[in-house]
C-alpha cells in the first residue's frame, strides 16, 4: 500500500493539512473506482488507496521512511521540528536528504512561515509552501494534484513542455501510443507512473542502471 508522510508538530497546521489530503485521496479513489471492472475489483482498488502517516519529530519520521521506503508516494514536511528533543531549523532539510538518498525521485514539499527557506528548498530540488499564506491550502492541493498523480496525468518532455494529458487509465493507454517516446522515457526514468499503478503493484522499481534515452522502448 502506498503511503504519504506528513511531518508536522503543530496541531494547528496538521489539522488543516490532513483534511485537504484526505479530500484529494477520496476524489482520486472515486475516479479510480469508476474504472473498476466489477464490485470486487472496485473494492480492491478502494483498499489500495494511499495511507497517510503523521510524524511530529525527526526520529519518528526517519523510522517511518525506513519502514515504508518502497511504498513512499510523497512527503509533506515542516522545515523546523524537534530532533533529539530540541527544535531544529535543519530538521526538514536533513529529513529530505535522508529520503532522497533512499528514494531519489519521491516528491517532497517543505513548508514554513519563514520565507528565507524558499530559495534553499528550490536549490535542493524541493517544493516550498509558505505556512501563513492565504493560499496555503490551495497551494497544497495543487502540489498534491501535480506531484502525487492525483489529477490528470500530464505527459511532458524533459524540458517540461506538455505533449499530452490523460484523465483516466483508458486515455492513458491511448496517449502512450501517441506521445513522443522521449516523453515516456522521461516519465518512466522519473518513476512518474508509480502513482498510477494498482494495489500491491505500487512498489517503486529500483533499477541498477538507467537505459539509454529512447533505447529499448517498444509500443504495441
């Protein structure tokens, strides 16, 4: 079962984050269920929806990352939270580094009321949300849709230009026959198809080496 890790020690914020995440999960689950072949298949898909894990300090978060590493769908984390019993301004970045070492392609968003962390987050390839922003929950919803695969699957080239869009698995199958091979290789190597898989198959593969660009790609 895929998991989403939320790291936050302030009840004010995680009590507002969790309903947004749950709402997006329910919306996504309903979309997936509609594609079920029969009742049993629909129930199986419903049971395969992501699980949300909440941690309030570095040690809890690190333990969850280790335990659920193959199933980690994404991370929403505060920047400053306790580590070794003391509030640490580096905890969020250190956790992100730990996660990236284990799962290089997992989407991570850091959030803080201190905007000076934004530049560093972006420099390290992380998304950033400002806690006190009036658009915080909308920004979080957009991140979930774009990075966790909760909305349409947007086919892009490595320069991030859009070349196609799939709204469900049926249109995804069609688009796989139409979009440039370069786009498929880009998404496959980045494990962007991970969020679209079902049930027990939602285990992120870890190839030892990446295939050359466009080599070995066959369409049927």
